């Protein structure tokens, strides 16, 4: 079973703190949407709202258009992988996985068969009779995923599913979770604060900031055309510079241009000054393995960060030397249109 | 402080390599002296006296005690009373602790206050309270009579049925306190996991709550059981002569029968039995680890 999920203008206040300030989100059947944001952005609360573990002050949650806002968690048919995995410690792996079927009073034979099928799916075939305490972190994660999917839920919810794993295992599980999610085709909402995780696993990523959903789009869209400065800074590194009108000649600041460091390249001094050309004394050059990182102090544009390919000849670049960089394809620069007050301090570079 | 921790740790688990034990520092010896002296005077000396009396004349008093049908009856009765009181107390105590944990603020305040007041009030006073309640024309009769449910004075005072509620009431705080900490420490994620898996209250209780509390319930139960073995005032006042416990019998030996040696022998047997029960329970359920011995 898989459903389209709609969260409609949900507001949640905890004490004096408005945690969700009207969030609207839609996920197509089978889609993988990740909520990405800093801690305190409200992403976990939104996940709990979908699971029914958090009451809402206003707004609604709909599964395939059916309002489930007032439905208790046990009647929602959601599968949840908790950050702590929350496996029942005294039950075996198979009993844990079959627990949702046990709760639904399914016959024993069906429970056993489902447990076996799910164990195969998460590649833990020989582990049916083990206790959770004897499993590694990655294995517990798989068991938690198997349990969440065992009763064929309408929506799968993953709360920071990989936070407790070390880096290598995390990357492996990202691929694994994506594979399993594609296989079962269950609509999935995940929460993470890890950009790479969000970009790797999801069809779409929803950026949350201060109780609001700022932008929900495909990873490419978010990176290339961020809706605002927050998103531009949040995903990867960005140079944010003033944009003057459509042709760059207007004296009025009409927006903020997002120039990605890797879209800049070194150009000769005789290259004509163009719209996205920056020049100034080098502040820092550092080799980072796959890239060179270059920082210029480019006059009114402030510090410009530039990421150069590793074969670049940087011999002549040392701090204080005058250098010139440019983005030669204007299509790569995204301008955030300003219909509201300008940035606090323009220009700015944020790592 | 650090010395003590290291010492305890290395004693508790089988040390993989021999570690030199730090010699007890001077201040530890001084600090321990006072309580040790107190224990020697107030506990060890009387115990030695009891043991000496019961072993005099080649253990004649011990043999008399063990050969007495009244004593053996009292032993079985005491064990049975303690067992029933323990099971009921732990059951009620768990419910009480859960109510404290999940109830609204006013319920919580009321229940905790009840717990503390009952702990602060002497067992004797509480037992007299139950007496006033259970006397043939006592408070219970008054209530039932005014409700039109009883015509004749109640015949519960000094029966077995009259004794259990009071015994459970006396022991309840200990069971509640044993379970209260673990109740509040139940993993919220496990409860949430059970809920989203579709489990109702009963299955959640069986799958999450009970397993999380099992250890605390057992250790609370052992505590209540061991304490119940020494029950004296409550069965004596409320249960009447037909519910004579070992403690009651010892009292009778000392004060009525004037057989001090036999009383001493029975006391030694009761203490040995109690310590034995505790050691067995500790071996089975590792109770002492829960009560602070880490």
C-alpha cells in the first residue's frame, strides 16, 4: 500500500514556542521526501505530526485525501524507524519485525512468513532468533527498517535513520535504504541534518528553517535555484553578491546573485570586466585533495570563494597577489529576486 | 573517593589482570570506625548473645524449637503470609507507580503525598488505624451501615482477611519506591514504536512496560518479602491468635512461656532464614546490584 501524503498548513506550539508555523507539504505516492534543516527547525516535530505522535494546533494531515489528523498513531498504518531504533530488547529479531502483525492479530504462520521475507529484504536472513543486543548498529538499523515495513504501511517515516552510524556504514546504508524504498515503493518521509544524506537518498528535499518549510524541490533545483539566501547557504557553499537589475548596470540592488565557488575559474588580466568577474588580492590558497580553495578580497563584492580543479596551476597565486576569477556561463548564476528588504550585510560569503 | 571506586569496580568484575589494591587510606579507616563500632555494639553483640543462648547445653533450645509443631506451623504461616503480601503489594505498587508516572499533576501530587505520609507514620499507628476501621462497630461498619449495606456488626476483626489489607498497606511504599524510578525511565521511543506498530494498551503493557519493570518488581518483591518475614505488630493486632507469626511466637516464648533460650533459638532461626532467603534471591535476581552495590 502506498498513499499520497499531504500536510496542510500545520501549526504546532509547544509551551511558548511555536515549533511549526504553518507547514504545507505534499508527497506523491512512492515518493521519497527528506526534511532537511538545522536542529530546532521543526523537522522532527513535523515527522511526529505525520506519525500522530504530536498533536497539531491547526492544520491537517491527509493520506490519499483522507483526513487522519485526529487518528491515533496505532490506527494510522505508518512505519517509523526511530533514531534510537527502539527495538524491543527482550524480543527476538523475528518477533520484533513481526510485531506490527502481532498487534494486528495476524495468524502465527503469516507473521513468521513475513518476518522471513523482511529479513531477506534487509539481508539479515540468518538472524531471526538473535536478540537486538547481539546485533551491530547497522544490523539494528536494518531490523528497525524491516519492522517499520512489515505491515505494509501507508507511509514510511525515518527519523535521523543514520545518525548513530559511523561514516562508512552511513554511506552504505544510504544506498541500501534507497534500494529498499524503491523496491517496496512506500511513500517515505525522512528527517536529517546531513545534506549529503538528503541529496543522495531523496526524490525531493524540503528545507526547513525556524518552523517553516522554505523550499521543497529536487536536489538539483535546490542547489541551482535556491528560493532564498538561507537555502543558498545551507546547501553547499555560495558567494552571495548584489545583483543590479537585469543587465547589471542599474544602480538599484534588485536581488542577490548566487555564484557557486566551483562555477568560477581563473581568467587572464586582459579578460574584459563582465558582470560575474571578480578581482582582488588573494587571501588564501589551500589544497584540499580534489580541489583548490581560493579566496579573493574582491572590492565591493567582499570575499569571493572559488573552488578550482586540482590540475590548476596555482604557482603564481600566493596571498597578496592580484587575481581575477569569472563565471563565464551566466546561466549558472541564479539571482534571487528581492521583493523584500535587502540582506543585512551585502555582500557576504558563507561556508 | 577515587580509591573506593577503583576498589569496588575491581572487586565487582573478574579482573582480567591482577591490579594492586590500594591500601585503605587513613581517613577511610577513621570514617568507617564510628559506624563499625555502632554495628558491633548494637547488632553483633546481641546476635552473639542470641547465638550463645540457643547453642547452650549442646543446642537443646534449638532442638526444642525445631521439634515444636507450633513453631513449624508459624514458619509455614509466616512464609505464606509474606508470599501473599509480597505478590499483592508488588502488583498494587506497580499500578500505583504507573499512576504516579502517567497521571495528571494533581493525581501525582496526591499519590506522592500519600506515599510519603504513610512512610513517615509509624507502623503501629497505621495498624491501629486499620483496627479502628475493622472493629465490629468500627469505621467500615459505620460506613456500610449508613449506606444500608450492613445490619449486624462486622466479623472481620482478628481474621486472616482483616490482616492482608493492612500488611499490604504497610509494605506498599517500599514496592512503589522500588518501581517508581524505572517507571519514569521507560524508553519513550519504545512506547512510541509500539503505538505506531498498532499495539493497543494491553500489548504495549506486555511488550514494553512489564519487561522494563521486571527487574525492579523482583527487587522490590524481595525487599517486601524479606521485611514481611519479620511481620509482628500487624498480624498480632489484626490477625488475632490464629494467625501467629514466627515473631509473635518468639514474643510469646519470651513474655508468656518464659522460655528465653527457646525464644533465642527461634530468633536465630528466623534471622538465618531471612538472610538465607535474601541470599537466594540475590543469587537468582542480582537484587543487591539494584540497591546500590555496583
